C-alpha cells in the first residue's frame, strides 16, 4: 500500500466514524448529514483517482474533499441538536483531511 493510499485510508476511517455517528444522532440536522455525505463523495473521488495512479487528480480530489470537510465542520459547529460526540467525529475527520492536504 502506498503512503498516500494509507493516509487516505486514515481519513476514510475517521470519516466513516463521523458518518455513522451523525446518522445515528437523532438530533443531527438533515443539513449536517447532507454535508457529511458530500465530504464522503469527494473523498471517494480522491480514493478512486489514487487507484488510477493519477497524483495530480488525487491532489485535486483531496482539495475538493477538504472544501467539503470545511462545510461539514461549519455545519457541525452550527447544529444545535447534534450530540457533542457526533460533532467531534466530524471535526476529527475535518482535521485529518486538512493535515493530508497540507502534507501532499
């Protein structure tokens, strides 16, 4: 497994945890769930580009995923009904993609 693939897998793990937490949180808003799922879609694009071996496209995908993660972070911070634990999982996934973007 390439180092980049391993790093993407680490972000995926945090994002999967966030998706599960937000989906199970009955107080989370539909908006929060939608933006977390958009983050998921953008990360999937970066992962697919990595499988194709296109480093430029992977970087572009990571940038797009980070932008979607920014929206998820804002939504998590603004959602008055989301549980603190679920909120933190979104913030953790956001941080993970930001670190990855800064380092590639």
